[in-house]
C-alpha cells in the first residue's frame, strides 16, 4: 500500500509481553506458549508508533480498550476520513531478522468496528490491474523476501492482496486480489485471522484463513518465494482515501516459527 511506513512493536518472545499484569492466569499469553504473543493485557507494553515523517501520525488514534473477546484489553486503532489519494498510517509490527525467513504462522483476533470505505468494489472480484487502484483499509501486511500479502477491507468485503516487493520498497506492489468474505460477514464482529506459509516446501505453501471459512491458497511466482531475507509482520493498517472514518480492534496476536 502506498505511503506505508514500517513501525516497530517492541515485543519479547514467549510470554514476556504480559509481565506486569496482576492477574496472569486469565490472559491468553499466560495460558499459551508462542514464539511471540501480544494480547495487550499489559498497559505498559512498549509500543513505538511512527508516521510518514518519523513521528506519530496525529490523525490516527491508538488506545487500549476493554475486550469482550479476551479480557481485559484489546488494541483499538481509529483512522480519520480522508480525501482522494490521501492516506493515514497506524501500524505496529516486528521485523524478524534473527529467524529463518522460510516460514511462519500468524493468527490474531480482529473486529472492524467502523468501515467508511465508499462503494467502489473491485470489478471483477479477481481483477488484476497494476497496481490495484482502490480505497480501503489494510489491517495486516505480512511480507518476506520479494513478495507479500496484505489483508484489507474495501467496499464489498475483506480481500487478500498479493504483490511483488521491488528493490528497497517498504511494502509490496499489490496487483492481485481474492475476496475472503463479504462486508456483512465481518463488520462489527470478532473474526480470527490466520496466515501460514512455508517457503521451503515444494511447492511453497501459503494459506490465509478468515474466520471459519475454508482457507485461501494463493500462488506466487518462484522468484517471490525464494528464501533470501527477513520477514516483516505489520498490523494496524494503512487507510487510503477517499474514505470516511475507519476503526479496527486487535487482540491475541500470536506468531510461531517452524521448529
């Protein structure tokens, strides 16, 4: 997505992210063991936020809120209304340079609370313009080597966007899209999202699950799946105008690497 900026979440491996919570027994990261786990139940979690100029984007509001999915807390990110060609970035994430970039499984709970995207759907749903000229809100970007995936909400639903990462570009140039769910299927309700990929398999295996629906298995050019460098996981989103206000809530971000 254009104007995307890498933003780093300082998260420790395993369950260290919940240190300081008075009641550890009720938190997901206390009950489960993952290579990275963030359930936002520690109000003192060290999140670093950046915007296009290296500082906080004052238009994007991120705050801890009460979670009815996994108490006590979740992370809410709110984006303003935007004019055509404008964008607002509010991402948290981690760059994994000390792990082999051959695979990863990421899952998180997502609730899109407000979706102000105008009614300009992709036409047809699997169209492949280059790049995809669409307003919307990306809520997760997972990129590796020379390619990656973005999960985004646009007018008629949630899509997985695929693309090639060119040169030193911070994110891929997304040129393909497949719909995961209709707008009515996910707005205002919790959805569990899972992205799994293993690039060392033959052929490389990638799966995206959105709620209880069957997984989507996108295919990539071999040059994109070649194992050459680190993996970046970005959550939160990039809102691209024209659009009204957008608001999304995250909980229980879990990341595991092949053993």
